[in-house]
């Protein structure tokens, strides 16, 4: 596990799947994701079964916050597409429990994962894609040190409109200055 001040990151377990089904069927939660079709529990079970075949460092981690009686899952994040030659990876995150939005948990979780990626995995660049119509996420990424690299024009379609996709990244040499 990777521990932070207010949360921890841990491996996904099969009993976490009902959380994912609930989160990924909530239109507000998936507004910033590529998911646009209802998901069932059996589909999540199939996804989970495939995790064992994915590279260890590309398996998603559950974000949990401490509660009086234990730990509460609030979302997940992962590195994917790790390129060991270039030493880069893409990061993705979702906070599925909406009562935990705008409270800094996503930023803390990303900081923990990026610290781990730079210090333990020896990666040099972490990047992400974010929809230009998601200013809350863009501000959050900027706040923790991501910088704008580029724009993919009209590369996303949602709600009967095309939206640009922004590419943002942070380099290891920049990270210690954050």
C-alpha cells in the first residue's frame, strides 16, 4: 500500500466491483471519462479477471480515506501505457464518491502515485488527457504541477458537441519544485 496523510492507495479486490458499477453508471462521475455506456457487474467482473494479465505497475489502485470504523473507497487511479525506454506513463483518476469531490483527495492521491512513479519506478514523465470542458479537473491538475503541452482539437464528443482534449504533463525535474 501507498500511504498518504489523509488516504491510502491499495490494490483492487473483487469485492470493490459494486463500487465501480455504481460510480461508472453515474452520469456526473463519468462526465470526464471515456465511458459512455452503462456497465453491469458481470462486465466489471470480466474486467477484473483480466487485471492479472496486465503489467503489475499498470493495475489500478483503490483510493481510500480513513473513517472512524476503517477505510472507505472513494475512487481509483492508475498508470497505464508505461514506456520503460522513454520512462513515461499516462495517469488516469476518478473520484466516484461525489461527497468527496472538491476536498483535495484527488490531488493527494495523484501526488502519492506520481511520487511513487518518479522515486520508485524511475519514470521521468507523467502525462494525462483532460477534456477542455472540464475546468475543475484542469485547475486541479495545474495546482499539483501539470503543465499544458498540447490540444487535440475536437477529439471528444459528448452531449451533442465536440470538445478539445488537452494534454498535460509533469516531468521529474519539475516535480521536486512543486
